[in-house]
């Protein structure tokens, strides 16, 4: 679910800011962000934090389970504090004892969360992170799960709320309180970084709690959560299941399908390089692969042709209206195994299980544990019923006025070949923000979107997918210099095989005609040859005022408009 970045359970990768193998030098503002502010040392012993009473923290009554010295995988010593915010939001906070530079970073999670797991997405070669600049915290989003898509917590309305919008806010409050107790001062700057559900968490913070974080990196956000987990993910399973419950399209057909797409679409951006700059530029018809007779790995049966067409198109209701802003992007086919089709070894696709869990426990007012995917009707009435829970889960409010006024900076990113969350939903949200916040120029001053060609869900895929979005966000927040490009890297093993720049949407990278096409230094920003209508019509909308705040009042559970 995550792209390569900084993770406690993996070796720390030390690299320069931009590229290995030919990239241009880092901007001066990024160098300033790397240098960083002064180190601040603790004023109390780590053990004293274990005895702190945080039960009176407003909105976030907490208990400390443990506070003990530890060593980070990067080698710097930390004071590790673990605890719980009522009722069961588990958190882990790592406070450097020798290297803290007044920065706080909170990281997101993936799928339905349910575990405490440090993972900083899109931080490949981030020097400030690798050297221990940050106090870092994370949370299980309010519940314990036996798997990534275990939604049984949704049988409890409070745990729905903690997952939907509350947990990150209250953990930020508690972590900042711990920082103040430990160092004698709060963080000078606060950041959030996450992808997938983590991207959804970041957007929720910007929309609901605009003062929690100064800079937010939100990748492939699951921000249209209710529509995504029911209609988009459900469609992955429905479109690829025959009347006997068997998968129509299998992993064995994906190489031939993807190869045909590249033959038709790859060179339309000016380079035949194995990646597609913008899938909207090519209307590939899978019917061109129809088997003339019988079946073979190099062609598609009639049923498979129709399944692929449905997957590209996305879910529609009984009147043909979109139920999600888009379907699978052309060029993502090589990434469909496990998400849409079974794997090559026969492991089932996760789409049906994901949606079924949500239908049982999350997207109706009460739990419906006997529900199956066969009970789901693709019609407007059911869409409206599911949408009633959007006030708890969705992060689709385009009004970021308060976040902008607080000085917040938002770096959105998404892979163009994302097989799990369609990039078209993020494009549609970015368009709504641009319209609401005064146009492109005004929006670019505090929010920018980067689309990565050939990159799958939170990383992987065929295009360069390793990059550092955190250091440019530091420079934006702390030095006032907005990111004009990200340089992304493709590695095979330890070898860098390609670097490319990615510019703020809608700009694209264009080869300047000289030097290697695998070197980011030989590309310049350019306007796209075609501007597409980003206002995608669907049954949902991007608006303010849909959010709800829920809780127990005089022994009764109630939700009110926020």
C-alpha cells in the first residue's frame, strides 16, 4: 500500500536530495531546509514522561503506557512514549534525545489501519528525516485490526468516528504536549505525511483541523472514502466476476494487455519510454486484442474485453451516471494483479473482501454482518444511502480557507498508473479546490498537485517512483519557496536506471532533445498539449457543509452538522 520511503522496519536509505545519476542540483531553499534550525535538547529525563497525567488534555484524555530510551534504526537515540487516547486510540511517539531540530512529523497508515506502524511515504533520501530532525508520532486510528481491511471496529459508532476523523487530531494534541514537557517548548513546525488512507488522513486534517499541521504531504488520498470503498473497489470485483463467481480476467492476460496499451499510447507524449505521461491522451480499445478463435495468453476473450472496458470506465448507476470520478487509468494494467485479478500464484484479488468488509461494518448506519457483495445494487438510491456516512469518513471539502489562513501548505501527489485509487478522483478534488480558492495562481501559492507517470498505488509500477516530497515541503513552509518540481528515481536493485522531473499539475516534463532520456537534467517543464476538463461529472460532489461531528450526549449517540 505504500511507496518507498522512510520506515522503521527497513534500512534507512541515505541519498542526496534530488537524484543519483545526473539530476540537477537541489534548489537553494531545499538546501536551507536540509541545514535546518538549531538542535534543542531535552530538559527532563525520558522516564519522567511515564508519570505524566494527560487525562485532562482537552479533547484528548490520554494515558501513558511506557516511556523508555530506545535507538532508532537510523542510529540516533530517542525517548519512545507509548500510550492510548480514550477510548482506544493507540499512539507511539519517538522523541530524539540529541538531534531534535524543533520539527514534528506525524505519519499516516494504509487500508483500514488497525496497527501502530511508523512509515513516512515519499521520503526517499530525505536528509532531515534520516538524521533525526523530527519528533515522529503515529497511531492505529482508534482500533486494533487482524488484517489491513478488517472493518469489524465499525460495529462501534465511536470507533467509526475515531477512524473517520478524530484520531490524528487527538494524537497531534497529545504528541505536542509531550514535546513541550520533554524539551520545554513545543514544535516550531508540524508536518503530516501519508499515502492512500494516509493521504485521506492528511486531507482530513487540512479540512477539519487546519491548525494542527503547517505542511501536509498527501499521496493517492482515499479522500472520497465512502464512494471509493463501495463503488470503485466494489466495481473492480463486480466487473471482473462471471455468473459462476469466477474471475473473468486473470493475471496471465495482463502482460499482453499492458503491452498493447503501450504500443498504442506510449509514444503520444513524444517519447516511447515505457510510461504514459497522461492516460487521457489515449483511448485504447481492448477489442483490438480479441481472440480470433479459442483462447491464449496473447489475446482476450469476448468476456475479458468487456471486463476491461468496464474497468477503464468505472462504476455507473442504472442511468449510466458515474458513481466515482473515474475508473482504471489506461496504462495501469500491469498493476492489476492482487487488486483486480487474482495473482499469478492464485491468491485472490482483494477488491471483493475490501468492499464486503465495508458493507458489513462501515457504510450503513448500523452493522450488517450478513451482507455480501451480491447485495450491492449499483443505483442512485443506494448511492444516496451510502453517502449518508460521508459526513464521518470523507475528506472532500474544497474550502481550505482556514488552512491557507493558518499558513498551511499542501503537497498532493498521485501515480498516473494507480490501480487501487483512481488518480481522476484526486484531479477532480484539486480542480474543486482551485475553483473554490480563487483560481490556479491563488491555489498554487499553498496547494500543488504532482502526477507521476507510470507509478502504481503509493509506489511501484513501471515509472520512476522513489522521491522526496518532505524536504521540498519543509522549504515551502520554513523558507517560503514553493516546489517547482520533484525528481523521481527508478531503481533496479541498487542501480538507478532513470530519473525524471515531475512538475506541478498541469505542467508536464518535456525532453529537451539532447542527452539521455533517462536523465532528469534533460527535461524541462511545458504546458500540456491538450487541457482536459477536470470537472468530472458524477453522482457525488465536492462541497462544504457535509461534515458531521458525532459523539455521546446524555447517553445517546448523535451526529450534528459540523
